[in-house]
C-alpha cells in the first residue's frame, strides 16, 4: 500500500498551470523544488462525509493508487508520490506532455492504417499488461489515451485515468454502472458481471479507422441502445479506404461477451500474411475528414459534459439518480 504523505505538497513542488480537469478536481503541472523536474499533480477532492455527493471516497482514491502502483509499464502513466490533506489527495504522476492521441491524429493531413495500427499495438500492450495483472481499465476513451511528448515524430502512447479501474480477485464477480456512454461495454449497461475482456478498445479501433463512432446515436440513450443491440455497420461512405483485414479485425472484436482477450486477436489480425495483404495495408488510410469531424464533436461534448457536471454539483441535489455519466458513484461486487 502506498504511503499517503501528510506533508504539504507545496513544500516539495511548485504548483504551475492547469493541464486538464476531471470530475473530481484538476491536474496541474508541478516542478519538484529540489531537482526542477516537472510532473503532473492530480488534485482529488475528498468527500466531506458519507452523505455528501461531492468529492471522492478515500477508498476509491486508495484503489486508484494501488492500481497505478501495480501497472508500471512504458504505455501506462507512472505514479511517483501521493500527498494527503483533510480535504484532498494529490497524486504526483509522470508528466505526459504530448496531448491526446486523437488530437495528434486530427492535426495530420493523412494517416495510414499501418500508422494507426502502431498506436493500437501500444494501447494493447498497455492493456495486455494490465490484464496480465487481472486489472481492467473500464474507462478507455480518447481523452484517456495520451502521448508521451510533442517533440518526437513517433511518441509513445500513455494510458491515463485509472479512476474506474478494477483489480479482480480470483473467482470474483464484479459489476459496475460507471463509464462514458459512447465507449461503455454492453455488460456495464446490462449490469452483468464484468471481466478484463475489454469491449471499448474495439470501439476505439473502429473510430481510428473510420473517424466514426460505430454506435453513436442522436442521444446518449440511443447510443446505449445501439451498444446493447450491437447495432453497427460499415457504411461505405466512411469505410471505403479501410482494408478488408481491418474490417475483419473489427468484426471479430464487436461481439458481446468475447470469450477471449483482445490481445490475442490483435496478434493474429494485425499481422499481414500475404504480399497482397501487406500492399493493401500500406494503401489503406484513415478517413481523415470524418475523423476530424468526430474529434471536434467529441471535444465539444466533453466540455459540455464537464459544464453540466459542474452545474449539477453546485445544485448538489442528492435525490438525483446515479447516471451512467457520473463517475465512481456506484460500483458493487
Ligand atoms: P474524468 O472525470 O474525465 O475521468 P479524472 O478526474 O479522473 O477525469 P484524469 O482523467 O486523470 O482526471 O485527468 C483529467 C485531465 O488532466 C486529462 O484528460 C488530461 O488532459 C490531464 N492529465 C491527466 N493526467 C495527466 C498527466 N499525467 N500528464 C498530463 N496531463 C494529464
């Protein structure tokens, strides 16, 4: 178990600009006073009492810390230190300065399928490592896939935000109703037992290849209905430049309750075998127009969700039902 240091974080780190905001606080760049090295500090407000709807339970923060300590991998953000005061916990994390992977892609004029696959491989390497430790992320979405830096032409993928992640004990049944609608697994919506076989990763691969969320409906409710029904299609308008191998890969992933870990499928499907497959792979590209549109809409939606979240937190109406958008409210074994 990590030590939650009682000292004041500001005695050790100089607090700098905001890097991002989550539902439970801000992430800021901080510089270590002794060495000058920069890190990211995630400030998480603690729930004042059991009745309060604001802030996080300490047990939930402990879980995030424990999981971060267990998943030390080049494609996963590293935890350096933890500080605690009466009102908040501060996680000192590796500074991931390359921004979101999706923004990096959206700025490009063109992205080959083979390049997208390189990113996918790194995501799967991080997830595969977590799965080998019986840990599932459960909140895999574009906002949580970042890049190590802005300077190198081939930056490393870094998975962040382990707030919904879960460590499975042998034979344990775990259910949760938390997540983000577009990326949520049908098992979560149906309140079925969950496992590390992760559905959202395949949704991400579809997005990456077509620039289109395969289950996206007009409303969150419609999106959730599409996910439960596994309703999706390869519309020619968006998938005309996608290779048949990639479509085959997606179809294999888009099954409910997959009996196998995606990492295996990835190994099989990402390897072009014949010369023709290699040529097709190199010619196939990402539908950038749709991707850019999707990304702009996604960013707008994230801001809107955050705004709504802030408003409802201010109202603090305890009678409101737990929603699928709200994080870490309900989780039960
Ligand atoms: P959410 O409620 O959206 O799940 P959260 O409260 O759990 O968020 P994070 O997702 O961990 O918080 O962080 C919020 C944002 O802060 C991220 O989207 C990202 O922009 C930024 N961020 C988080 N960790 C880092 C990091 N290690 N380096 C740089 N920026 C980071």
